[in-house]
C-alpha cells in the first residue's frame, strides 16, 4: 500500500479488499469466488452508504477508526497516541478537528496548535490537508475497487456474530466475511494487522460540512 497518509491508506485498502466479497442474491455459499465478485460489483454500485469501524496496529500510530460513508463523502474519527481526531470529507474538501497535542506532534508551534485546538479546520480541494486525506476516497469508490480487483479464492464459510458468511481470500492472505444470505455485503475483514467491521449498508444518513471552520487555502 502507498506510504502517503499510510494509516488512512491502510484503512482504505482493507475496505477495498473487504468489498471484494460484497454481493447480492439469496445465497452465496454455492457460488464461485468470481461469481461472488461479480455480484459484489453489482450490489455496491447501488449502495448509498455504510459504516466501517476498525481496530489494529496501523502505521503512524493510529489504533482505531470509525467512519460513515455516503457516496463520495465521509465523516467520523480515528484515534492515535490516545488522541481522538474527528475528520470529514465533503465535495473534495477535508475537515479536521483535533486537540492541540495532535498539531504539536505534527510539528506545529505551540502557539498555532493553541489556535487550532479542537476547532474545525477546512482544507479546500487542492490544499495539502485535503490531499493528505484524499486517500480516504478508497473508502467511497467501492465499485471501482471491485472492478479493478485481482483474483480471489474461497476461504469457505463461517459465522460472524451469529450471521452466516461466505469467506473470500485475497492474494495477500487477507480474509473477508460476506453475508451469506440476502444482499451479500461485507461483514468483517481481517488483515495481518487489523480487523474491520462493515455495517449499516444503505442506512447512513447524509451530513453537511461543519459551520465556520478555519480555512486553509488551496495553495497551502
């Protein structure tokens, strides 16, 4: 995976692996991996949104995330070094709300960190802030990730929280648990460093940018 905004890219990459197994139909247990993948592309193209939560050992110190995705937009938070950072991406603009310690750890002066402490900061499309978080778009273009997916193999069947699932295995050994009945959306993803849970398919409401953020120009 790319090193730029590595923890975010890791999250997006795992979600992309996860959706390799999303699909639709009454039962996937008898389908081949390629058929599951084809069903996944069809199902995710029609999905309006979902939620992804994850815990693990992410690069750059992040240990968990909770994001809601609606179309090309997302909102939620991640935790790193004991700090909670709120993030939002709407219409290409990125919004961040974080404590002063987050900014000082990123190299900002204590004076500037105090100004930015726990207020929304907007990075307009094209700004460094927006570019840093652009990797999160891997979470919003699921059908494209599916369409460019490589070969997947069967990992058998199982249950997750009492729900029957069909498992696909990616080339890197990551496994994806897909709802085995009904619309076959991904339920859980396991990589060598993290566990991801996907839920709330088509049940996530729309959201708007935060009011009165501190704006960072696109030339920054």
